[in-house]
């Protein structure tokens, strides 16, 4: 039974991926002149047609459209989780945790930039039903203490307490992000540890390390580039322990005197080959492209249903990001070529 | 049994007589006009006739009126020679104005109806609002906005519960949105608009009205009924006007269409001063009638000539076959008609197609069913394929007599063989596999040779002696092919009428001639460029071409093995039917026969057609002719 469910999940993921946007679809989206046109295009012939069936394409707003697309992804993944037996309920829980961490970070970032009112507008109401956080309370929060109070009763309270209980006007986002991502990483490892099947456990951990490494590398580069931080300062903000870089490679990177040297040393790591294939625009972009390439490779060649599902989740998120880039680029009248440069895997 | 000979008719006359000439010669349907400019030297000063059709505007007018009234005008037979008089035109214009005015009035009413329906749709959303609209719109210190809010955003409104300046009244909801109105004090209106805009509130502009929304809806409903009634009255009036003048309108319409078509034929003419020059094609066997029609006409003279060779190949084609073969013109037409200088292969197709079908299908009872079906299709449904099916059915019956098959029963016809002195049926299908395959091959050899003979005749007719003699489908090709067949037969141990040295020599000589046939063809045509420019290239090309010819002989011949194969298929299918019927279950046998008839008819006809079109036609027939398309004015 377990085997059949895993096979079904595996097939389902591949079937869903087959319906993703193609190069032609992206070209059509890039040719759109307004957000309404993008909505009409997505509504017309893509996998999002059902989710967007009831929207009014010509009057829909950018943020509204993005919310609809996000909810589509969420429901699609929730439906997939029904098949996932080998990882148990933990797999579904991990996905929800990712969403919760994302909401917390978004709320805190907006608070830091004194745009806390904007959180209400982008808050995904559909997610409230599944989350352990009270998103409405988060939306009402006007300072750090209220954000902390909104997380009372959840696992995040104790994580955020050291950073928010004194109600700082500008919470340390770097440290908070590090703690929350470490928490997520531990949860992922725990979920994989409980998974049935040694392959699932090891393949899953191997898969997730790349994502963790990319996040850490991006943070480290930024700190090198703009803050000229040293190794200890970077270690306090970036979680290198979760990844597959060896301690020597990590030391090497963190000891780089300049950002350019950091990049040169990065080229010598296992990620160097992948990084060499692309044009460097900015570090987050390169990191995202490496992560995407890894997800795609894993998705195509892995025979493990749980790991394939994780990879599919990242690919679907990537597509959503691409569409968001297109929507925002069109909204702000960027030339299509410029928008295309931001897209990952849209050839 | 040929391509009907065409005569090119060249006519000269006074321009004023052109219409009369066209009306006369286009009545009986044996005249096809041709562009006269192609048949006259430009130096003579004749120029194409460029005129605007004066009748098309009137025809368009009638079509318009008919469309407005929802009626289709009818075309009837007209008396030639009549032209519309000014009174009729004036009457038509007057009628047009009457119908147009009704149409304009109807359009206004339809617009009003549409507005009412839109307003009704809008107000339907706010029917939950139990307050007179005039009191809302007349507020001095409160701003109101009607619109819809996505349900997701509506749930976020709870967070603004503490805001005393915002009030949203939901009126109705759909699957995704809540319709309602929000109210805010005038001084807070901008902020309220901002908040609701960020919640994706979409404002709807509803038409101003008096009363509560449900009262407004009732009033609109009443208006809609009245408007619909008025529109239906106007529609009735428009139809009455049309119906009262139907005869006159249809007559006028028919006349105008006839004159318009006649006018369109004028564009084939060229003119010089007040003279015209016109050309067309007439079948040679209709020339006498044509002459009788035109001879009596003043101011018009003509001559009928055989076309020049370079014009002849573009002449239209009309096949002329005896009644027996005529149904197969449809099959030949599917591939393409022969040009006027080619042979008509219809009789050949008629015989070979029927023969091949009969051999492959081979069952007396099933063939009889096909025969009946074909006759029914031909006489009752007027289907061209009906006759072909009937012939095929007849041939299948003959084939069935040879195989002794009657609805799949292999022994029911034994009494016939005994009656004619034979101990049993001539061919046992499932026991004569090799024989059937050899039969197929033999048919193939004969067919290929026949197609080559046709090609030789056609090539000579088209003054391509080189191809006729030395081409791969010419005389030399035939010799090589025949030599190869004799060699194969000898190799397999069959008795052959010639010695191996003879057929060997023939094969060798013919291969060499094939190899150099481009040079020989050019020499025969007395062309000065017969020498190849590059010997090496020529040798290489010739080698591969000869290789291709040899391969095509082989493949075309072997393709006919399917004739034998399908005999076996048919037999095998009936075996399967009887195996399923076990103890002779009649229902299974009947159903099985029906199934086999349907399937085998389809397969066999497709295969026979394939053999005709590909294996045979590829050697001797191009089908580049164009059909004779005479004009027939009603």
C-alpha cells in the first residue's frame, strides 16, 4: 500500500510538472502589456486556469493576482500531501511550517521598514485555516512586542522571545532569520528521521542541504560585500553547519578578505561548476539558480517519492516567483528583456 | 474512351453584342470562357475590360433587407434578355427605406432593452439594501461607494472593526465576492477609498434611480417586458412588408443575380474601340450546336480551331467514356484528371481495380450484399461511389466462385462445380498460400508492364520519344524489367521460354541504356546540350538513378503480394467467425459476416486504390489536367 501511494505521488508530481509553464507561455506572458493581460493569459490556457476562473481579469490588482496564485500552489501541495505516506504527516506539517516562517519573516520585515499596515493586505487568509499562528493578530501588531504576543502558544514564541521581548524598534532580522531557518532545518531533519525508508532519509537530507547552503552563501556574500564582516560575524548570521560544504571549505569562504575573493573561492567549491554556467547578476540570483538546477536534476532523476515531492515544491515555488517577477515588471513598465533576465528556468 | 477533344473558339464582335453572345453560348453548359488576353497579341491594341458591376449594389441591398427581416431571398429561373427598369429600382429603394426605418426604430429599442437589462443585473447585486436610493445619493456629509469585495478581503474587514469611520453593508454574495456598499464621512472618504482599494474593492457604477433596489428592479422588469413587446411588433411589421412583396422581390433578385453573373463573364474579354475579342473552350462534339446558336447572331463572328501545342496542354479536359467505365472517372478524378495530351486511364482503372478488388474480397454471398448496397447507393442516394461498389461486389462474387466461398461457408457452392464437371472448387484459399502469393506477384508483373506500355504511348503522344524509348518506364525499362522477371523465374526453377544468355544480354544492354538515357533522350530531341557538363557527376548521378529504378521495379512488384495476402486475410477472418460460432450459432455468423463485409470492404478498397495510385500511376500517369468547367447561366 505504502509503495503504491509513493508511486502515485511520484506520478502525480511528474504529471503536475508537465503542466507547468513552457518557454512559449513565458514569452506570451512577457508580451502582455498590463496585469489584466497577464491574468487573462494565465486564466486562459495554463494550469492556473481553474484557480483564476472567477477573477475579473481586467480589474484584478497585482497583489490580488499574486495571492490567488499562491493559494493555488498551497492547495495543490496540500492535495499532494494526501498521497505522502512514507514521510507521514510530518511532510505536510513541514510545508505548513515553511509557510508560517515565511509569514513571520514578512511581518517582521514590514515592521522593520515601518510598513506594518501593509501586512494586512498581503496576508493570505486561506492559510489561516492551516496555520498554528493567528495571522490576524500578526496583522494587527504594531510593534515587536505585539508580534511576540501574537506568537504566544506556538513554537515560535520561545525562538523569538530573546529578540522581541524588549520591544526593540528595529529587531535584528539577520539573527531572527538565522534562528527561524535553523528551526525549520531541524524540523526537516526530524521529519526525515522519522520517515520510513533509509533512502528517503539520506536523499532527503542531501537534497535539503543545497538549499541551506545557498541561503547561507547569499547572506555571507552580502555581509562581506556591504559590511566587510569577519568570519565570526558571518557565522552569527548564516547557518553553514546544515550544508554540504566541508569545514575547511566553509573556513576558506568566511576568511575571504573581499567579496570578489569570496566569489573566487566559491568557484572552487562543489557549487563552482554550477555557478560557472551562469552570468552573475547578484548573489541571490546565482544562489537561486543553483538551487533551481539542483531541484530540477533531483526531480528528473530521483526515484524517491518523498524527495521528488520536495523538489517539485521548490520548482513550483520557482515558477510562482517567475510569474511574480513578470507581473511586477509589467506593472512597473520594465522592458521584457529586463524582466526575462530575472526569470529562472524560463527558457 | 478518351479525353474529349476540345476546340478553342475565338469570337470577335461589336461590344454592344457581347452580352447577347454570352447569354446565348452560356445557356446550355458546354462553353468554358478563357482569358482572351492569352490568345491574342498585345500589339493589336486589345485591352482587358474593366468595368464595375452595376448590379452588385442592388443585390447587396436586397440581401441586407432580407437579413434585417430574417428571410433568405430565393433564386428562380429568369427569362434571358430582361434588364431591371428604373421603376423597379425606385420601388426597391422605397421598400428599402421602409424596412430600414423599422430597423432603426428596432435598434433604438434594442439599445434601451440592453440598458435596462444591464441595470437590472447591477441592481440585482444590491437588492439586500432596504433603503431608498435617492436618500443615499442625496447625503451631504456621507460618501457612499457601491461595489464588490473579494471574500478573502471581506474577512479582513474585521480588523477595521474599531475604525468608527468605516461601514461596509453587504447586500449579496457570489461564489468569490461580496457585493455591498461602504459609507464614510466626507472628510475621511479619501482614506476610506485607499483602505478599500488596498482590499481590492472594485467600484461599480450603478445608474441613478428612485426607490429601494427591489422597487427599481420591479420597475425595470416592467420596462423590459414592454420593450420586448414593442420589438416583436416591429419584427412582425418588417416580415409583413417582405411577405407582401415576396414574389416581386424574388423575381427582381433572380434577375439581378443572373445579370450580375453575365456581367462577370465579360471580364474574360478584351476590347478595342467598340469591338470585343472573346475566347473559350467547347467540346468538339458540341461544336455543331454551338455553331447553330452563334451563327444567326448579327455583329458576331467566330472560328473554332485546334489549340496550339503550347496552349493545348492547358486546355480543360472532359473525359468521355462508355457508360460501363464512367463511374471510375470519379476514382481517376480523385488522383487528378489527365491533361488533354495524356491518355485517359479510366478504362484501365475500371478493369484493374475491379479485378484486384474481386480477387481480394472473393465471396459470393458477401459480394452480393455489396452489389445490392452499391446499387442502392447509386440509384437512391445518387452516390458516385455506389456504382464502383456495385462493380466491386460483382467482381467479388466472381472471385467467390473461384474460391468457393459463400458467406464464409466453403462447401455450399460445391453443387455448382459438380454441375460443370469439376470435382471441387478450383482454389482452396487456406491450402494455396504459395499459389495465392504467386498469383499476386504475377498480377503485379502484368500491371507494371501495362503501366509501362501506357507510359510509352503517352510519351510518344507528347513528343517525348527519348522517354518513350530509353526511360525507366519506357521500352528499355520494359526490356530490363522483363529480363529481370525471367531471371527470377529461372532462378526459382520455373520453366522460361528464353535462354539465360538471351535474357542476360537483354538485361545488361538495357541497364547500360538506362544508365545513359539522359544523353540518348537529348540526342533524339536534337538538343545541342546533350553532353554532360561534368562526367564524374553524371556517372555518379546515373549510378544512383539506375539503382533507384531497379529498387522501384522490385518494390512495385512485391507490393502486389498484398493481393494474395488479403485473400488469406479474408479467409482467416471468416475462419475466426466460424470458430466463434462453434456449433453454427446463426447470430454470430450473421454478425460476423456483417463485420467482415464492412471491414474488408474498407480495407480492400483502400488497398486496391493504393495499388492503382501508387504502383501503377507513378509509372505512367501524372494527372495534371484541369476539369472542363463550363458556365451555365440559370
